[in-house]
C-alpha cells in the first residue's frame, strides 16, 4: 500500500503538468553536489511552456507589419530544430490570456510551424503601458525591425505617456538623439508621403529633408521626383535649401577631429561639404568595419 501511494505521489506532478497546471516552483533541478556543469547556473521559475492558444499578440505593439517570407523561413527552422528562444509575455486579467511583450514574430512562426505549445518567459507583476512599449521598442530598435514611420510614432507615444523629451527617449532606448529627432520630424509629412517612406519608395533621409519644407504641395512635388528616381539624396537636400532661401554652400573640405578620454584621436574628413549627420554615418560605417575585422581576427599593425 505504501508503495502504491509513493508511486501515485511521484506521478502527480506529471499529471498536473499534462493538464496545463503551472506549479508554484518550476525551477530546474540542479545537481545536489558540486558539479562543473552547474557552476554559475541559476534556476528560473518564470521560464516555461504554455498552450499557444493561450497567447495573443499585443494590440498596442508598435510594429504593424511582418515580412511573410521571414516568418515562413523562421517557421521552417522552428519546425526542423524547435523553438530556440523564448518569447516574453505578461498576464492580462481582462483577456484571460498571456499577452506578448516581445517576440511576436517568433510567435507567428511557431504557430505557422504547427506547434501546439510555445516557450515563454512569464513576466510577473503589472507593467505600465509605457513600460511595455519601451520593452517592445528596445527589442525592435536593436534588431532594426520597425519601419521608419512605425518607429517615429512609437517615439511620439513614449513621449506622451511619460512626458519625456526626445533626448530622454533616446537615452531610455539607447539610440542616438539624432535618430529620435529625425524620426519625429517625419511625422510632419502628410500620410501619402509617409506611405512611400514605409514602402521604401522614398529614402528616410530624403523624407527627413522634405520635412524641413513648409506646406504639403511643395513637399509632394519634391517627393514625387525623389520617388521616381529623378532626385538623389543630395539633390533633394539642395532643392529643399533653395526653396527655403538657403543657397548651397560653396563646396569645401570637411574635417573633424574627436578626442577620447583614453588618448585616442579619431579623425573624419571628406573632399566635400558635409554635416554631423554625414559624420555620424561615416563613423557608423567605420565601426561596422572594425567589428568585422575583430570577428575575423584581423591583426592591427603599427
């Protein structure tokens, strides 16, 4: 009899799990004695698996469009290799569902792959709307998944929810302040031009230049030419300056030197006129090249 009770007790946990019950303590069990494989490892009770029908997208997610090709490729990968990264979710008493904080693309792909459950990080406690939006923006900005206008609208919403300035948004999201200011400038443009920016018909930098013009007729005129490929970025900027009464400055060399605290000197130069946005782009490209060389173990010779 005692043996029967012991067997039933050992099975109770599996039975509850099969019924979808999450126990209070679901930490992975580590070795009872010191083991090299468990050194530095910590059990987490918030990681688990749930029926995928119990998970829903967040209606306030700043990202509105997803690439069908990218989701299909990810779905094939999940079907073949399983879900390699958990999504982040929070509980909604109103919906009685787990709402996605981050990982909607993985959720869509997992569902398309035909999986019945999904791995999640379950966020305990309440999250303010601004906190949820901030987490979603951080993930999307880091992966550069948001379209320019979606990103700009999210910046604006964060400012409204928290009473922040553009610099505070940039600091919270760990992005350059110029990225936020240029994004917010896009929202001055009419919807028809914004649609062309999101579709890629008009470059974001060109649209930023158009936002400096007063009046939508002038903006639309130049937008039409830029969208048709009749104006390059530089020509668009020149046309905007001329319409604002500012003639293009005489071509001259640009050179800037930046000193670091540890004694390094970074020099940026070009045989043409430029501004700090051009310098920022040049430095970013240089940083990408440095990281590429580091990844390929390229030696630095003095």
